[in-house]
């Protein structure tokens, strides 16, 4: 018996600064229902899928010392609970349709959470929700790109490093949908370690949402290569770890900033098996055989047989001596 799962990659077009959460959730519901019509068991939404990409604005009156002043608008972009009343319809519909989903959002933690450390944190987060509408996995972004302080020379800001902490939790995998699932968020997809850490835990499908502006201010020579680099890293991550990768964009022109679309479902062979053709709300689907992962995990990328971790210590040694193993 094969372990096949029909997956929907639910690309979003732009979300405006004044769009309400309720309006956005209606768009997500439309895509979730479209997924159900296409036989999907899982629908994957992008990074920060409930709001506009707010790190493009300097939203507080702080300085190098950090966020300060009136944080009312900044805080309004974060979720303080998940699910919450505005997002609950998505969970209810998932349960009714028996379609799970993956959702990215900004998380403001509760300092009184008994499982927390007594302080409040801001994370760029994604959750995996099963076909019963239950959260079965949570991931907080590890690689945070951009900058910490207002840089007026840029056409737009990318203040992710001001508004989000780097998660110390790393990359877990989750048994769900009859397989082993992992999550990563946007910039994480450019780092080989992201896939390898999950590959070492037997991951069979990595879900990745992204917001990638076509204009990269620190080095505009990379602008025409955005689409190439996007697929390059996800296809390599899939192939080198024998895993499916589902990369889902929030694309199009959002508040004047043009972002990459190119949502894609990638097989363990590294081949793109489905790809979005628009830059707006669009669902692309693929029937993914999770057993296909074994073909790569048991042959070329048989980690136990062929990996040489004793020669890679430079990668994880926090005080490396170049050349030492
Ligand atoms: N949201 C992101 O993480 N975006 C980055 C951009 C800023 C380079 C990305 O890696 O696509």
C-alpha cells in the first residue's frame, strides 16, 4: 500500500495594510474549500498569512536599544493565542472538511504561559493542523533576515530582526498525515542545515511559507535571480534529503512592494511537480507519494552508510579551528 497524500499549496496574493483578519480568513477559507474539492488532505498557507508583511514599516519609536514607545500598531499584527476567535472558522472548516492546514503568523507569547520562561517573546511562527482541526506541530523561525534598526535609505524596510526573535527551538519533525512532516519559514529555506537537521530525523515533507521581495536592497544584482535562487535552494534541499518540499508564496505587489510568487511542490527527486502560474491567490495541488522518499534515503543519500559527520565538525563546533575535524 502506498502512502500518498494530496497536498495543496495555497499561494496568496497581496494583503493590504487595512485588510481585516476576517477578510483574510475568508480568502483562506476559499482556498481551503478549493483544496477539499481537489481531494487535498493538507493545504499549505504562506508565512505571515493573516496580515500584510508589516516588517516593511518602522512602527515604533525605539532606537538601537530596541522596540519602545507606542507599540499599539505593531502589536496589532501579532496573534496572542492560536486559535483565536477570528481564525477559529478556519479550524472549524478544516475539521468539517477533514482537510488539515499549515499557517504562518506573527506570535506574541503570553508571559504567564506556564510552559514559557516568564517573559514575552515575538516569533515568526507556523503551525501544522491535522484533519480534526487540532494543532499537531508548531515551528518558530530560526533564521531571521533583514535589519534591526530603521534604515531610511531603503525604499522599504525589512525589520524582521527588530520585530522577531531568533527561535532557540530548532527544527522538529512531526508524525502526521501518515508521514513525517517538518516546517521552515522563508529565509530558512536558503540554508542547507534547515533541511539536513530535519532529514536526519527522517522528514518526508517540509512545508515552507515565504515573503520574498524581488528587490534585495543590500545587493540589487541578486534581484533578477530571485526566482532562480528560490527553486535552487528548495530543489536542492528536497533532493539531498530525499524529502518532498512544499514552498508557498505570498506574492504580487503588496503596498507597493513586489514579491516573488513561484509557489512550488517539489519531489524527493528535486523535480518541480506543480507550480503556480499567477502572482495572486491560487491553489496548486499534487499527489505526493511519501514512500518515494525511501528511494533517495536508502540509496544515494543513505545517511548511515555514506555520511561522514566526523569530517563536518566545523559546521557545528561553536569555536572552530579552521581545518580541524
Ligand atoms: N521573509 C523572508 O525571510 N524574506 C527573505 C528576504 C528578506 C531575503 C528571504 O529569504 O526570502
